[in-house]
């Protein structure tokens, strides 16, 4: 069971991350909190919304708030699975094959407009998201922790998109929409966001996130609460 001191320190660190992201993402605290909590829970997030709602900005702000690796993969129909996982290339000097890591080799990975890529390319994420590793030419490469995929997608009715299969959707802990800002919030964004993006800096490290994950695993959950959560999932699955 987690002690009060450790819980308080963890809550303070999490609040710093959320507050820092909110300097860029205005008026969307619930969405920001869900993304941050998912990171601590070792889950992945799918953000589905119309263009221009700040999907990419939210992910970028999270990456800048935590001092760890960040890569972005812009998914298009011509992106290949090897662009995601990496590939082996023959080195003529050493007379051997060398592994060149793909975009998935980072702590935070933005899969931007994931539903614009083919199913073949989307499937390249499956192993990484579930097992925290990628296999290329029968060699397994373990991903560094903390690791998280944040994917954005446009609504499926838009031209040039591919639906995500159930196996892909199952890899995400949370699916959310940000929504358009209110009028006053939009004015604030127009006046302040450019400067806020330039000022944003890390407020936590990768070690802080790993500490939060360890603390989260020590949180006690009673049997009635676990049963209640399982009942919700069971009923929604029918």
C-alpha cells in the first residue's frame, strides 16, 4: 500500500505536468489529465477529433513537459512498416548487417493521423504497444521505458482514411476527443499560445514518470471496487 508522503509527492509531480501542458492547451483540463494519467498507467491514447482542435499540440506539450525521448511519425498511405519499426542495412565496411531504428524507438511516440496509413503499416505498432519491443529480421529490440504511443486520427468519414481494426483499437487504454475551444478560450489561444509554446520546458524527468508508475502499482484496490470496474467493462462489452 502506498504511504501518504509518496502519494503526495506523486500528486504534486503529476499536477506540475498537467499545469505545464495547460499553458499551451487552454480550457481542456479533463483531456490533459486523462492523457497524463494514461502515461502513468502505462497505457496508450487515441485522440480522435476534427482538424484544428489541438490534437498534435497536446502531444507535443506533453513531450516537452517531460525530459525524455520524443519522436513523431506522420502517417500517410506510402509509409511502410519498416519506417515504424526500423530495418537492417548491409554495411560494406564491416561486411555485416546493422539495425537502423525506426520512429517507434523512443519514449513518447506521436503517431500522427494514424488512420491515413494502410492496415499493414498500422500493424507495425501492435507488438511495440503490447510488448514494448519490436522484432526485425528475427531480432528483438526492447524499447526504453517509459514508453507511450499517442495517436491522432481524423473522423473516419473524411476522405483518404482507413478504419483502425479492433486489434489496433484494443491497444489503446483511452480514446478521447478534445473539442473546439469556447470563444474566450479561442481569443486567448490566438493571443498567447505562440509565446507559450516557445516557453514550455520540462518539469519532470523520465525517472519521475517511472517513480509515479511504481507508486501507482502500490495503490490498494479493494475487491468490491475491482468487481465494480469489471462489471462496467462486462456490461459495455455486451
